[in-house]
C-alpha cells in the first residue's frame, strides 16, 4: 500500500495545475496517469491559446504543457505513470494497475479526479472500418506520433476540434476533402473556420455521413443532406473519395471513478451530460473528493488549469497547508478569472451552466 | 452573402463591411492595409494594421 496526503488522478492540464498548487503549499502529492508521459492533451495542441495574457493566450498548448511539467518537477511532485486507476473504495483508497503488470492500493487523505473526457463516436454503416477515428486521435497521430492517418480526410463536425484538427491535418500533408456539419450553421470560432475555408476546404452544413465503403479500410464515403429535423433527404446523396474519416462530434466527461465513489450527479447537457455535483471549491458531494477539468464539464484547457488550481488550493487547505482565509481569497480570485474566460458569445452558455452547477452544489454540499 | 461566416466558414465582404472595425474609406486611401480575419457574430472582429515603417503590428480596437 502506498500512502499519500493527496492523490490526483490524471496528469493533464487540470491535474498538473492542481498538483503544482498543492505541492507549492507543502502537501505530499502523488500524480497518477495512465499514459507514459504526463501532460494530457496539451502535447498535441500545437496551436496558440486564446484568451488573455493571464490565461497564456498566444502560447502553444505544447509549450504550456512543458512549463507545467517543469514546475511540477521542480516542486518534486511524485508521478506514477502507466498507472490505471480502476477502482475507488471508501472514498480514499485507489486501486491502481501499474504498467498492466501489478496492482497497488493508494491510500490518500484527499483525492482530486482530473480524468478528462473521451471522444464521442457517431455510428453509421461502415463506421467500424479502419480509417474511421476520433479527430482527437488523428491529432495525436500527427502531432505526437508524427504519423499521417490518411491522405484524403473527411471531417465530421465543425466545432473547434473539427476545424483545428482539419487545419493541422493539412499542415501535416493530408488533403481535407470536406468538413460536414449536421446543424444548419458551423460551430467553430470564425478565426479557425475562415483559415480552413480560405485554404479551399468546402464546408457542408446540414449534412452527415450516410455510410462508409471499403474492404479492409475506408475507400469512399456517402454523404447526405439533412432537413431541419435532422432527417436524411433522399436523393441528396453524394460520394466522396476519402480514405480517412475523423469524428469531431463532441466529448463526454470521464466520470466513472466519481460514480464508483458515490458522488451525486447532475445532468447538464451544455457541459457534456452527467457531471459530479461540485461547489466553488471543486469539492464533490463525497468527503475528501474534488474534481477539476473536463470531468466537471467539457471546456477548454485554460479553464481546466484554473479549475485544477481551485481543487489544489482547497485540497491543500483541507489538509491544513493553507488557511481558510487564504483559500477563500484565492478561490474568489480564480473564479473571477474563470468568469472572464466564460464570457462573450461562446462563453455565456458555459457560464450559465456552471452557475447552475454551483447553485446545485451550494444546496447539496 | 448573408451569414457566410457560419455557412461557408469565411466571412463575406459584406460581413466584413458590416464590422465596426473595418478600415474607413480615408484609411483605405492612404495605402495597402492587411486585414487578418478574426470575426465573430455580435463580437466584431480584430483588425491588425501592419505598419511598414515601424515593422510592428498594431491592434486596432
């Protein structure tokens, strides 16, 4: 059995930020991640971040990841890589399978779940052919593993993930044949869609994939127009010559450990579905368990880092390393920062949804 | 084209013209000006003016 004061599950932007805050306060931190290296999705985000300078705007995700890693190493944060957390008992014991070879129980006084999210799949005939993959998976292949997943790509979904990955696929040498969007309007930021559009990639709104063809991999895709009720319109089918289909159809928070721990949940579709209820300290309905990042609602890495800081500071406070007054003050400062991230045309819906979650947290916790 | 930004992905000239940050006529007459599209509905867009002589980029609010 391994004992620690604070165990953090997930070494992405939220988990790393939480570890840095708690470690800086003096807490003994163990950071656990199933991957061979920490950083989560930051290392595949080669684009520059938006927001203000305080939120690292203008800095590439990969460089933010490097900065966080350097800081956590300087603080001497213990990291358990290739560690899959498969269970959680009594709210403080984590069952960790390490390197798929041995299992350990990690007993922690406080736990922060920063498990992130998983890509949504979209089913259609032929979706199980090699060559159909999540857009995030394709992004990992090109930006981390330096492997081009295909030559002629069809992107399904025009949100920021879809258009950013479409652009990066072009940078990596692929041809993006088209971007499809089931809704009648495109979803991503105009600055991203404009770059892709100006590069000659056609966007098809109110369209989806009817089926993919191929013997042992994708060789062509049939697309179809949708009516205002999202029904396929017969006679509008077209065949596209592609060898890869990327699905950018949203993310779902990875909440299994929170369910196992017995946390109470609330369904908030705008943030990705069923989410562990939390308060302004990122504390869940279970004693000793905090959450941060996409598990608390699908947002961006800049938001995840701020939530990680909140969880790290407040976990350190409960461990006795930070006074209540200081924790409250810093919590308020971070919420001000979060509210500025959740402002404007795109942020308002997330802000309102988070307000709803906080109100619920206030009533329940 | 109306709503080009949310249909084709790129703003039309009409949409750019509607933005309050689009360079005024007298500025256009002074010489070439680079416009980097960063437009959103209801937000306006950011316009960067490249100043040849000073070799920098200025953000025009």
